[in-house]
């Protein structure tokens, strides 16, 4: 019984170490592959800024990167042109 518990603990420790090593290697190779692939890498919105809710799909979008429309004197923010067009159609 004690031997089985010891094997289980050793297996858990080895799996944890192996996952950590694979994660570090994956991040290192992922950054190198993205920078040398010649295709653009998507960047997320900047960390700052205010978020507004898209009235069509409910997604929260940054005011800096959103598509804006003024309706009735109020600025409305959209995540995409498709959502803006759906809003205009209603």
C-alpha cells in the first residue's frame, strides 16, 4: 500500500515538472515561430481604456479600438462592421 502511494506521488511530481518544461519550450518556440513566419501576429487591445457593450451581440469592446456610430446624440460602440450594420437595419 505504501509503495503504491509513493509511486503515485512520484508520478504526480514528474508530470508537474514535465508540464512545466513543455510549457517553457512551447513558449520559446511559439515566439520564435511567430516572428519568423512572415504572417502578421494578432495583438490584443491595449491594456488601458474604457470598455463599452456592443448592443447587438453583447461583446465588450475597447472604446479605442471599436467601431463607433452616433445615434440620437449618443455614441454607440460595436465590435465589428457586421454588428453595426445589423444595428442600423433595425
